[in-house]
C-alpha cells in the first residue's frame, strides 16, 4: 500500500503565489522520511501508519504548505511528478491512501485535488482502491469523488481527529481488499457558503448536523459519511458545502445524504457571526474583569491563507497602552532589525502591513527587544500533537506594555507553545490576539474568559460580501438570499 499526498488550502484572494520552497519550508518529506516524520503524530498519515502495522507500507511523498495564495503551476507539477514517480517505483500496489486537503488551487488547475487523484489513478489502474482524506474545509467536486474509491473528511473543527480519519482510511482499505461489495457514494453539493466562524462542530448549528451524521453511521448499511463546509476563500466553480455518504446501496446512500444535507440547509441562517469594531474589542477587553480576553481577527487568518501581518489591532493596542497584551505579527524585516539591535536594546521598528494593502499600513513603534530565538516549538496541545513548527527567526519586543511576537514565517496560533517558547505564559495575559477563525481554540480555548471577534478588512474577511468573486457558482446563500435547495 502506497501512501502520500499534497496538501494545501489555497486562498485565491491572497497576494503572491505559493511555490515549491513554501512546501519545503513547512512539510516536504519523501520515502522513509515520511514515516519518521509522522509516526506517532495526530496527523492523517500518523493515523494511517498506526492502523497499517500489518501492511507493507510504501511511503512516497507528502508535501504541505501553510495556507496561502494560488500554487504556482511549475511548483505543483514538480511535486506531483516527484510523487507519481515514487508511485511508479512502488508498483504493483494493492491499495493507496492519499492525504489531501480538498481546496488546493493551481494557476491553471482550479481543482488540483481532483487532478492529483486522477494522476495517481492513471498509474495504479481502475481496480486498486484509492482512499483519500480531506479537510472539513474542502470544496468537494464530483471529479474528486469519481477519481477516488472513497473520500474521508475530518469530523471536527477545530480539527483534532486527523489521525482517527487516517486510521479510518485503513479500515476502509481493508473493506475494499476483503472483496466485499464496494461502497456506493452519494454526493450532495449545496448552494451554501459560510464563514468558518460558526462552523465549530461542538457548537450549534453544526453540532446537530454532526450528531445526525453519527446517528446515520450507526445504520449498518451506511459505511460512513462526511460533511465538507467548503473553503470560502477559493474562488472556484466547485465552491461550497458538500455532504458525502458511502453506503451498501445507492438508495441508502441517497437517503442518508439527503437527510444530512437538508439539516445543514435548514440551519443556514445560524451561521452569521456578530463582529465588533477593533476599538470596541480593545475597549471591552481592557475593561473586562476576567482575563485573558481573546480578540479574534478572522480577516487575517493565517490558517486561511492570510499574510499574518495585519496591523489594525496592533495599532489600537498601542494607542490604548494595552499592558499585558500579546500579538503575533509575521515580519521578517522587523525581526532582522530587532536581532541586529539585540536583547535588552531599544530600537524603532516599522511593523507589519507590508505584504499587501488589504490589512492596514505598517505601524511605527519604539520597542525594547525582550528575546530572540530560532522560533521552534513542539505541539503539546490537541492540534498536530508531537509535530515541530518553525516560526523562523523570531523576536519578542515590547512597546507600551504590548508584547509583539515578530516571526519570520507565518505562524498559526494553534498551540500555546507558540507563546510559551518565548517565555510568555498565556494564562497570565490580559489580552491575546489571534489571527485565526476557530482553530486557535486548540491553543487558548480552555483559558479564554471572554472572546471578541473583530471586524477588519482582509483576504479572509468574515463578511464574505467583501470579496470579489469571479468564478464561484451562483446562487450561493447568503450572498444570494434567493438561493434554494431541494432534495
Ligand atoms: Zn480546515
């Protein structure tokens, strides 16, 4: 059984292309290096390795980049060629498991995940089962469904069940290899597009949808099902939410998929999130009696492909002298200046707002350099547990009591170690800013006494009407309130 994958959540609104070196900088491993890197981790491949101890595993290539702009064509083809060559070498094969995202977009290939599946299918032939995992934010397409024998999506948001889904992929491979009748698929695409803010699977409205899915999976004729909410920042024709169910026969698959799709559609009005102005957020946070207060900035969600250098909240914190607040900003230039100055020294920095004009202008500040580090930490929370993340050369600076973590690489707030590795204890902070939508809860959800969601501009704007779509399907609710859906 060969395993591999190319994983990317593509924000087609983000500035700049995602290149080969962006995969190298995040996750790019080949052959035995793949096993070494993911064994024991809470990742899809970690789960595959855990579940497949009695298989002769042929690791090929796995590449992932932090969500970012459209993937450069040449870089994608180079990665895909490397991976497919290793698949060729591994032939003959009985089975394939791929870890994909489901929202990858390449310059001239809008449905890159379907393209990957089709290329691997060409190599292994029609009879070999290909099971692929995908993210809850996948924009599933009929082409993906056709090229894979089965698609398994995460059931959690924040995403914490990656290894479980990888292990489930192995269970399904066993099902295929046992010569049982292959499960039959029903895929329902809904004219529905929601911002990630209200998609948490343990909160309404999704809690009810996921509960329904779990109940249906108890039916012995239903093999399994998934919901993909879609990634609203990929402007593609297959944009939007999907329900996918595999069952022993078409009727069962259709009935189950329709039932979940109807529940999801009927809850469409409950996905609106209240947004507050930046000034209101900072004001409420400073006047809170319980701490820490988390101010969420979804528009600059690094995990959704944004630059992570938005300055609107930093500016407001500095103006308010918000002591014991902490914000992470990606700005390699500012890191270099702070590093040059050295720990304990004061310097003047132009911080953030350098990637594009969507996230506020750079902020000028006099700072004291508190720490300089290589910016590496091991995930100890529930997300990517055991994996090492590198923020690149990192500087902690302070201005007006505001602690500013300057990173060289865009670094998602998915684990409290992101701050602890610099000596910042999250529990002791008054205000923590997170450039994220929901996934930050894996890091600070348990300690947050209050959560405020800020309305700022950006390529991950929570208000989807702020985005200039060209390719998306129409109508999509809520952009077109007139959208209808019948099963
Ligand atoms: Zn996701």
